[in-house]
């Protein structure tokens, strides 16, 4: 292909690349390889890097995490999601790369606006997420070492490496010196984003991908997961309580009526007993009068 020419370099741009890897200019990359119909290519200072094929476990994790982000942005529309076919350019001073993160987040406050018809992002993403492929050592190092260095140097505020086997899962945030530091989980195994307020998830759920319907009562997810279902459940619970309170009022009214009837019956009996005593007293008086007449 005319777009490719083999050149030998003493120091390849990426340690995992061969010194005789095809060299491609950035112009040719954007023209012929960025939207390649058969493969997803990234570009590393003149070298093509093919994004590896995902396995089923990675796809399941990808879909679950994407849905989690989508649920968050329904409630907090502070950013947009960039999908795995879109890339962005990282000018690192001594090196230039074009990366296509599996998922990325671009805040609306980002200095560069992501426009609806753009096929690449012209700024620096705020969060990059890579779903690790461990088919080869080079693929592991690409995500865990080289992209980590690139994203930090470019100013990506948070970087998540998600490994469906959990061996290389890691979360990083950019510190004030522009260096990634671990974004550690809490004692309950929860990751809290510093970029997206209220966005959090449990590591066990990242690995197990439970149905979202089972998460709505978890305080970690209540701020944003399935809010419509939460509202529906809240209304049902409110209706249940209202019915329960109505039944309690009915029962209270029934008891009050029963107590009133009991008081009426007690008053009737007391009157009846009083009349009986009065009759008995009158009868005794009559008896005594009869005795006196004798």
C-alpha cells in the first residue's frame, strides 16, 4: 500500500513495537487508517497500533459500565460520552499519539467543545477508560504503562483500567503535579470519581455486573441509577403506606365505635341496675309500711 513504507528506526516510539514496523505519517493515518473499515487503529508517533479484539467478558463489562455512565448523565447532564471508535490527539512534546479509548468522558466545562458531528475530539478527554486485553504482554503494557504515561502527561484527569479478570484493574487521578496517583477504593470497596460528583460504583459489581434493578436501594447508586424506577417504587411505597394508614384509621374508628357501644351498653346496664335497686327499695318500703299497719 502506498500509504505504508517500511523504515528502520534506532528507537521506536513504543517499546512494544518492532523496529521495522510500518511507518505512517499522521496525515495518512487520518486519511486512510483512522476510519479503517476492518480494524481499529491508533497512531503512535508514526506507528500503527491495532486495537485488540474484545472477548465476551469484556463486552459484558463494557456494556454494564457504559449503562452506568448513561444512567449518571441522565440525572447529571454535565458531560458527554465518547465511544470506542472516536479518538483524540495527544501532543506530548517529544511524541504525538492518537488514542481511541474504549470509553471517554468529556465534561461540558472542557475548554474544547465536543460537537455532535465531530468524528474525533479536538481537545483532551477528562476521563479515559480502557478495557484491558491481555492476549499479549505488549497489549497489557500498552494500557497499564504506556497509555497511563501518555494520558497523565496530556492532562487526562482520571484514567480507569478495567480488567474483566480483575488482575490489572486500576483507577488513577491526576494530582496537582500532573502525576497519576491511585484512586483507591473505600473500605467497602467503592470507587468514587473526583471528576464526576456522585458517580461511584462497587468493585464487586464491576466484576459481577448485577442487574440495575437490584441496585436502586443501594445508597451508592441511589443518586443516579434508574431514578424513574426509584420514583415508581417510592410512589408505590407511598401508596402502600397511605393504604396502611387508611386501614389503621378505619381500624381505629372501628375500635372507637366498638368502645362507644361498650360504653353505651355499660351505661344502659348501670341504669337498669339503678332501676332495679330503686324498685327493690320501694318494695322494701311498702313491706315496712304493711308491717306497721298491723
